[in-house]
C-alpha cells in the first residue's frame, strides 16, 4: 500500500548523490528501490550515492544499461538494475533476476516503471524530475514508500536533511545519522 509521498530539491549533481548516500546509510535490511525519471535526471548519480552509503566504492558504480544487472559488495549487497532496454515481452524470469528483488540486499532498479509487474508489494519508489525556476535548473526527488520499511527509510531520510538559510542543501557529514 502506498504511503504519503514527499520530495526533496537538489541543484547540483553532488547534492543528488548526497541524498542517495543518506538513503544508503539508512537502509539496513533488504529493500527494493524503484527509480524513474527522464534520461539525464540523475538516476545513476543517485544510485552511485546510495551505493557509497552502503559501503561500495564510488568509482565502481556505473549504469548497467547493456548488462542489465551489476552487483556490488558493501554493508549489504547492492543489486543495480537497468530496465531501459527491457520490454514486457522479454522473459524476465528466464534471466533469473527475481531472486534479487529484494534478495539479501538493496536492489536499485532504474526505469522500474517499464516493468512494474516485477516489483514486490513493498518497495520505495524514487522519481527524479528536472525543473527550471528563477535559480536555474534543479531536480525534484520524489519518495513514494510502499510498506512499513520503505516508510521508515523515508522518515529517517527526511529527518536527516538540513538546509542553509540561502535555501541550498547543507551537506554535512552523513555518518552522523541517527537511525
């Protein structure tokens, strides 16, 4: 069941990665994170940050567009999917990916909306959207939790984010999060 949704605004790629890193620090049990947004909105940047928060080295994380799945080792296993090239006609079950949803770790699925029938009943939907205003280009990162664990993660994440008086994101040391 979908819970209330919330969004955060970022202005720079580093801020989007930072929000992802905070999410990664908060995740402490298996969870599916379904990411959607247009090309270039920062889905892979967000996952790179989340993987860092989960203890994966930053330089390893890249988009799995052509291999469909990359697995990284951190505090929990990180399963990074990209459904961009998949269609409903593809036999996803033959690929054996269902064991990773959620599996033993955190599964991040870029372009999850292309195959929503593959998502488990409980997951966290993250939608990245580009916008323009008087300050220039930015991103809205929407968090839509489905289930209790996803709701807990969003609640802790929103409580960990702080802003400067000029409206910019205050990127403090994320290791100070109280779970």
